[in-house]
C-alpha cells in the first residue's frame, strides 16, 4: 500500500513539473541577507535567467558554483547574486575553471592563430547555417514570440530589434548555452531547434 501511495505522489509531482511555464519564479528567503532565488522552469537557461533578472552571466555562475557545465534542471533553485556581486563579477575578466571546461571558444584562444582562424570560420559557417534554417537570414523574420535572423525571443531582445542587438544577443545566448556556434548547430541538427 505504501509503495502504491509513493508511486502516485511521484507521478503527480512529475505531472505538475512537466506542466510548468517557461518563466522562473522568484522567491526571497527570510534570512538576514534576504537572498533571492529563482526556480528553474522548462525552457530556462543561465543566460535567459541572467537577462530576465538583470544580472551578469558571470555573477550568476559564481553565485551558483554547484552548476556543472552550465546545465540547469527544472525545479532547481538558483541564487540570484546581489547587485554588488553582479558588478564585481562583470569586471572580472578571468575565465573560471568551470567555464574553461565547457567552452570550445576558450580552448581555441590557447591554440595558434592559424587554428583560431580556422575555428572562427567554422563557427561563422555554423552561425550562417543556423540563420538560414531559422529565418532564411532575415533580420525582420517574426514567428510568434521569436524574432529576427536567429529567432531569439522578443523578451531577450528587450525591444531593440536592430541587427547589431540581434547579433550580440544571439552570440551571448549561444556562448552561454552551447559554448560555440558549432555546438549549437549540432544540437539543432539533432533536435530541429537550438
């Protein structure tokens, strides 16, 4: 009887978790420092959470050092860094060991100039490939909540639909989620989206 009850409760929990919205809930703990947290929802990434809560990606990663290889999970609670932590992290230009392991771009910087140039052209090729499959390369393409050449969410573009902002936002998104455009292209080929 207990195992049936446990299985029912577990199934209900999975049902509730799978029906959540794509936005993060914001909570405030009642400790002396008033630490703010967010609960990861389906579709969230570290980059999107940093953009939605106006904190730097580096500060968010530093506040959540338990996050491995930029992977987050639905239901996971992440600490939002304070404004002071966010400012100091954005001034920090050193690469964290965790970032170095997951970032192909960081690895390419340690190689020879020739190798970096080849990687750069490969990355540009992957970026162009994604743009052609997402919008046929059009900065004005619109599909519901997604907009532009790389079909980035309108919320992430913060009302600035210029080509420069689309390029910058897409580069930041791909770097934080995949580490490189080549990895994003590989994911797209396997899943039909990135």
